[in-house]
């Protein structure tokens, strides 16, 4: 099988090289980003950034965060539940989900911080581009991003009437439609409405019940915008969006370690990769909505920007995690139910000005208020295989009691003031200096009910409050080695505030805060173009030092049963890495793109019970990850064209816990996606056929274990799927 894969890759590479030199290449288009809150050429920004434009988002069908991660060096993610994507950049992220816990990699939609992970579970559509900023972004971004930031930039209303409608259908009952219409409402007012809807059947089925639709989904979203230009010196943009995502998931499989052997011994069979032993379906229902107003005033000597936003997110998730192998050999499920609602208000004000011909300054203030209500419970429920087993804790007519539940609330108030200046020392050299001061307070409550004798040992009702603050400076210098090549060096810092536990075993654990995490990253980068602008390359080497890195730790109860997962400070960690990106317009008809990342991660200092894990690798940090894309565009004599693209991605093994247990590992995988399209003259319409996971690779979206190695909780990705998409563009 491996030899066949190598042969396929060699054949593809040979074919691409044969085509590569048939015709002269065109110049690549300039990529404009707003990573530093102003429009700049990607090649001029001294930050490691991956930018994905609207056309690639459409043709590569990038519609969720996981699709971004496989095309971005150093970016990995897991999907614990549909309401809890776990984002990791350069080995740093967060698995915490309590009401008073935050993320290390943050998402911004049109400049607005999206707080809770449930609020990030929306379909990515109608976007101008996506920008992934790797490493700490501690100066210009609200709610400091210790690991990195993901900017989602939507398309603004157009000044001329235009629109598009897209319909897709495929196997597994897949159906999708997306559309938009945009144009002028008056000489100074422009509008746009866009929508998305998609559904698909599941691909995991049960061996013991008539259930075969695990991981099915139905999602929909809408975005409306008004853009006003009442004068030459003012522009405002009002955005309203809403989305809903419902899934029969997470639909986990059984796993291939402890339980496979156990079930085979009991029943004489071993479940397949897309099979489980569930007798009931999990569920996830997530909805989010928001409104924002951005106003830009040209004051003559500078620009004043205000972004006012309000967002809400609600999530109801029941995770049926079959596979708990009790010490008495009774098999059942550990069910985790979450009912969470959150709301947030944010206000950011920035002022940008050219103090002189060589000095540009940005200053600003930021405020966020976030309220979260979260009820989480754990249940032990026995499955079909428990019939006939009994012990002091379980019999068929009296299932094991609830682990317990925690009713949590939290109010966060975050304040920030920042400034960043760029000084053009000469025609070749720019120096950037910036800093931010952040203060964050959290007022939380936690009401724990044991409802049994396991995870929550005694009832508690606690109130707590704490505050954290940090000063996060940044310095960078970039030097133009030639007209087309720039080198930079930077030192940046980041901060993520502390918090309080969610589902905790005791009142003391619930009310004792964990500390903030801090990071310092040293980075050297090289950006440039070659071959008269036909090739663009970006590279970075970096080293990051983390202190008090927040990690999720699985606990074990005195009776040996798994306890709740608690957030702890891991002491110190070191991360070094290399990241490479390149695009090459080989000929008028062929473009190649590639990314590569190498990560070397290590917990260098761990305290107390975690000390035995010193030297282990960080979570979601594959040593090697790379992607290769080939995009073909062949014009026809009729004025139409034929388009095709091949996308290949690879990720090495990645551990999912501090002990680096093999059973909790994301096994390395290779995924190939294919697309071919006929585009009519003038691009008025297009018909495309596509294949996702063309080699039918069996790989995971997430994996974890219940201590001490009781069972795996693997979440398989979808098998090979095929379909067609028709697109109609209209207007000017």
C-alpha cells in the first residue's frame, strides 16, 4: 500500500514537471492583508502569515476551520465535539471549555473577537480572505492571542449590482446551496445579503442498534451588510449575521486498542473503523448571531476607527462516549452533556496616523464584557453488552448513578490599551515597536452536585473572583535585501489570563484559580518573489518559551475510575520550528503551491504529579506537516476554460495528552482532494465535479482516552465522497 502511494506521488510529480515548462509563466497577483489593521502587501509584513483568498476558498471548498488547518503550516486542530473545536498553532492551543476558561488561539470575524468555541462553529462563506497569524499576537489584538490569531474577513457590499448562486450535491445525501446578491441602494449606500445551507447523512453506524447516521449534519447561515459613505472622509459598515448547526455527533468509533480486544473476546468480532456499539445517538445543536458596526473617519492628520459589536452563542451537546471498560468488565458509555449560552459586548477604538514621512503610529483601547452560563453533567449509562453483568455498583435494573453536574457562570471584563509604531530608518530598513497592557477580571460561580460517588465527591456552591494583568511588548526589524526579497527578525510576547475549573471534584478545586500563561517568541523570517514575480516564498524559523502553559489533565479517582478533566499550569515548555510556504505560477496554465512545517516541542519543566512527563511532546504538534496543490487553468478556443486542482496534505503522528499515550494519538495521514470544472465564457456559469479524500484514507478528527487507559474516544473523519457543484454568476 505504501509503495503504491509513493508510485502515485511520483507519477503526479512527473506529470506536473512535464507540463511546467511548456509556456512562460505569468506574474502572481499581489496579496493584500490587514493583519496589522491596515492594508499591506503580505510580503512586507514582518509576521508569519498564511493568507487564503476568495477564489481559493471557493475552489478548494474551504468551509470550516479544519479545512484551513491542513493548508497552514504549524496549524493543527481537533474536534472534540462540534461545539468545541480545538485550535493549535505551533503546538499551543487549549482544550479547556469551562465557563471561566479561554482559548490560546483566537478567532476574529471582521475584527470582532469570537469568544466561546461554540461561537466558532459556523460555516465559512462569503469571505474575502482568511488570515492565519502564527505566534503570539500580544500588541494589536484584543483578548491577547498567546498562540496565534485567525482573521475571517467577509466580502464588503459591491458598488455595482452582482450576485452568485451555487448548488452542490453528492453521495452520503450531501446537498448544499450558497448565494449572495450585492449592489448600490443609493449613491452613498450599498448593501449585500448572503446565505448558506448544507446537509449530509452520517458515515458511522452501530453494530448493536438500528442506528446508521452518526455525524450527519444540517447547517445554515445568513449575513447582511450595509456600507455607507456619507462623505469623502467617512465610511461605516453594519453587519448582521446568524447561523445554526445541528449534528448527530460526535459519532465516535470504538477504537483499536483496549476495547477492540475486549469486544472481540466477548462477542467474537471486531468493529470496523466507522462502527461503534452505541444504542442511542449523540446530538449537537449550536447557534450563534451577532451584529457589528465599524466606522472609519479620515480626520486629515489620521484615521479614527471604531468597532462596536455584540455576539451570542448557544450550544446543547450530548456526547455519547461508548467504550468505558469498567474494572468489573461491564461495558457501557460515559455521557457528557453540555448546555451553554454566552453573550459578549466589545468596543475597540483605534487611531492611525503618519507622524512624519518615516514614522507611522497606531494607538487604541479595547473593552470586552462576556457572560457565560454553562451546565455540564457526566452520566454512566450501560449499553447492551452490560446485560448479564452485575456487581455492587451496577445491575441491569439500576444503572450506575450520575457522575455529577456543575452549574457554572462567569462574567469576564477585559481592558486593553496598546500602541505600535513603524519607523522607516532608510529605504531598506523598517523598525516596529509595540506594546499592550491588558487587565482582565473574572467573577464566577460554580454549583456542583455529586449525584453519585465519583467525579464530584461532595456538593459545593462557591463564588470566586480574580484578576490578571500583563504587559506584552513586541519588537521587529525588517531589511530589504533586494527589491524582491525581505528579511525580518522579531521578538513578540503574548498572554492568556488564568481562570477557574469547570466540572471540578470539590469546592476547593472549583474555587482555586489557575495561573495565566505567558509566551515569548523569537523569530527570523524571509519573504520574497523570484522569477520576475512568478514565484512567491515565505519562510520562518522560531523559538518559543512558554511559562505556566495551561493544559488539560485527566484525573483518576481513588477507586480507579476516571475523574473530571482539570486545567493545570504545566510549568515550562519550549517550541522550535521551521515553516515554509511557496507559490509558483509555472506557466499560464499551471500553478503550484506548497507548505511545510517542522515542530520540535518539549515540556521542559512540570510540577507535582506531572513531573513524570517532562520531556514529552506537546499536544497537537506533529513533527512534520506539509501540503501540495496543483491548479490547472486551460483556456478553450470558445472563450470558456477547463479548470482542475489537486490538493494533497500530510500530517505526522500527534499526541493528544501530556503522557503521550499511544492510544490517544492522532495517527499520521495523507489526504487527497480533486476537483475539475468547466467555466463558461466570461465566467457566467461553472460546473465542477469533485472528490474529497480520494484515496479513502481512514484518519481521525480527534482522539483521546479515559485514564488509566480504559478506552479510546476516536472521532473518524469522513470517507471518500464525490459530488458536483454548479455556480451561476450574474450582474455587472
